C-alpha cells in the first residue's frame, strides 16, 4: 500500500484547501484506474468545482478547425474567450489532463483569468484524447489549431497579431512539441509560450518522481498510467515530439521566448528543472519560476489560492512582453 501523502510540505493555504475538499467529497477513486471514458467523466465532474464564478468576457464562443489530412489532424472544437479591451493577437491554451482527461471547460476559469492578465483572447482546442487517440493525434490537432487560429476566431473579434502558445501539464508537453514541430516544418516562429508544470519526458526515475511519488495530488503511478495511454505501443525513446527534452540543442535554441513555471510539490518538478538547465546551457535567458508549497494543477484553484492568481498575473505580464516585442 502506498504511503499517505505528506501535507507538511504544502503551504498553509494549499494544505487547507486539500483538507477542505477531502472533507467535502470523502474518499475518491483514482480515475486513472478506471476505464478511460469512466475516468474521464469522473475527472470532469471533479473539475466543475473550480469553474464557478467565471470572470466576465467581452465575447465567448465556439468555432471549428477542419481536419487536415496532410498532418493527420481531425475536425475539432475551439473555445474562444475574448477579454474586454483585447489587443491584437491570441494565446492558444492547451489544457492538461494526462493526455487523456479534461477539456476546455475543465480549464475555463484558469483560461479566463489568463485572458484578463494577458489582455489577449485565449483559444482552447478540444483536441483528441488518449488512449482512444494516442500520440500523435492530440499533437496534430494542436498544430492544426495554431495554423488556423486567426481564420476561425476572426468572427468573434479576434484580430490577427502575435500568436502565443500555452499549456499546463500534458498541455505544456503538447504546446512545446507543437513549437518544435512547426519550427522543423519551416513555419513562422510564434511570439512565445507560457508553459506550466509540464511533463517533458517519460523518465520516472527523476528526483521529483521519487520525492513526491505518493503526492499529495498527482502521483508517480498516475503519470505512468497516463504515459502508457498516450504513447501506446510506440517507441518514443528518441522522439522529441513526444518527449521534448530529447530535442536537439539546435531545436531548443531556435525556440521563441518561453515562460517556465513549476509547482514546488509535484512529481513533474524535475522535468521543468531539466528543461530550464538545457536552455541555460544554450545561453538562453529564461528563468524558471517554481511556486513553493503548491501541488500539480494548482492553477485550477484561482478562486481559493492567492498563489494561483499571482502565478497567472506573472504569466500574463510575460505574455504582454512577448506580444509587445513582435
């Protein structure tokens, strides 16, 4: 039996939130141990508590990105959030959920707060999920979204301009992989990317996977199941589009500016540290923001955690700087 998670490593605010949720919901089944569709439904239900009191937007809508046979993408829904006084350009935000769970709606409050902080529209692709649609299905849907972002969102008042990518957890993996894919394809360089507590490699021997094996929150066993669902039987041991930490120095050096943020109590912390070290060795100037005392996925908790609101405010400031430099 796994040891109980150690809440003493959390900030008082984070620990109080986890204890409150546990008292309200009681013992919960690990959704990654259920059949995918059932686990997905349970995860979506759990995320509803974080998506109330949504900040007002100037416009909210949906559009569709058509399938592109050349890259293997499918027709997908795009949720469009336009904040008041939005500037030209947009942020494509790729939701997390282990490549298998969650949706634009599960991350809507987080995305709305980010839109307000960035002063830019935020577009959320409803990409295909694993294991029914394993790698690279979701990635190709994100690539198609990038290529069609302004064309399909223009009817909602989104003006063409600097395009940024963002994502949390598995979404950060997909966002970074999409940057690498588009650079290799010779496509125009994007303005930048905001990457939040990403999973960038399938290496479960790192220091943080050992330190936070049993959580609180995300566990090593959960991540191992997510990765098995995502890659299926494919050998991705040398594939940087599945594991962006495997990208060459040349590919990493050519990336647009990145804003890297990680949670201090998270099995994925070492992934962000390793990515930052690679970039630093290449002479790039990105900093790594590690938010202490919070768990993986804490940006979902903007109603309850000052740390989440502050982290998104800093990300928004970085996005404004990136967009203004283009």
